């Protein structure tokens, strides 16, 4: 009884009233979980020299990590977890542009903290494997446990294209998964679908440069390794590779969003509410605002009367991508 009262008082004192703060905390925790699981699998595979994991186990863990992270943050912030996806939501008008830098910083902070946690977890294993030398290159390098680095044969141009293509496929596929007017997966299964997608991308597009496709996932751990003892070589290695996993995914997200809009979204048949609005605009110019309000009022009345959803979103059917709880 006393414990229950204590929890109630603690919740009342600690509950965040600001929506932005709640969303930032959810993104921070979601990315933290994503990085802890992903990098732990990588650390286990590397320090055991392949006896307790390998490329497949790392890719599978990465997909499961995404699924868990979406469940952690999806109901609060939409489960962006990736500045590239936040950019997509801004391009589609589903997220205000001023949130893009805020979410990006918070996501990078979550990745930084996740990398630090994995380093503490595998501290002894990392130093035993590397003989006490934290190297970025060489046969006993451990920097790639945390951040992504290109294969020796990879040029910057090819690596940039790799990240653009991988992120473009990621974003285009996610938009299809969450599009209520496409063959959307059953509600509640979106995290599984996205997790399988990330696993597939890791298995299919990871050889060149470890399939970052997320600026926060790469930059946060890279900053941590710089401060933890790996030194400035984490930025100069691979012909100054460090900027590619930050810039290229944002380009890929823009292209992936444009391709889905041009190839699929623009060609959806209009809903009943949209047809009514378009008809009114055609025959009664200047009454668009009143008509849209009337349509919303009818839908709202029907929803209140039946006690359920009318099947149309409150904005009259214009918000086709259900991003508030997309994951």
C-alpha cells in the first residue's frame, strides 16, 4: 500500500507535461536500446573471433533491435530512431521542420550513450582481444564494433552511393508499410515488418560499409570512440569516411520519399471525403474551408454516435500516412 502510494506520488512529480520533452525522451531511450543490442552483437562476434556470433547473428540482432526500439518509442514519438526518417516525415508534412535538428541531436545522444554502455559491458573482452591497444585499423582493430568503416576496396563515391541506395530502399519500404491506403501490414505488426526489413538490408547491403543507413547510429558511437581512446583516426580512417554515413542517408531518404510519392502515393484514388471537397471547390469556389469543417463535423458526429471510428482520419482523409503511431 505504501509502495503504491509512493509510485503514484513519484509519477505525479516526474511526469513530463511537455509533448516535445516526452517525444525526445522516447527517442533517446529507443535509440539507446537500438544501439545497445546492435553493438553488443557486434562486440560479441568480434571479441570471440567468430565463435560466439558472426555476420548473420549481427544482422539479425540489428533487425530485432529496431523492432524493440520501435515498441519502446513508437507510441510517444512515432519511433523515428533515425534522422533520415525524421527528414522524411518533415518532407511529407507529418513532422514540423523545427523538430528535425532537435530529434537528430537527441537520437545521436541516445546512440552515444548506447555505445558507452556496450563499451562498459565488453570492456574486458575488448581489451583482451586488442591486447590493450584501441586501434582503428589493423588485424586487431575494435573501432568497427561501434561505428561503420568502409571495406579496403571501397571508394568514397561507391560508398556514398551504397548509403544513398540503402537508405532510399529503407525509407521507400517503410512508407509502403505504414501507408493505410496501400497493402498495409496488420496494425501492431509494423515493428516486425520494419525489423525484418532492416535485417534484410544488413544481409544484402552490408559488405561494402556495414550498412549504417542511419546518421545517428554512426555518428554517436564514432564520437564516443574518439573520446574513449581510439583518437582522431576514427574520423580520418577510410579517406575521411566519417562524413559519408551522415550525409548520404539524408540524400537517400529524400530520394526514397520522392520515389514513393511519385510512384505510389500520388496515384491513390481519392477517398470519399476528398471527392466531396474537390467537388465543392469546383462548383462553389471560396467555400473550401467551410466544407472541410463540415466534413470533419459529420465524421466526428458519426464517431461519437457509434462509439467508434468512421474509418476516416479527423482531417477529412488528407493524412494518409498514420505516423503518430506508425510503428
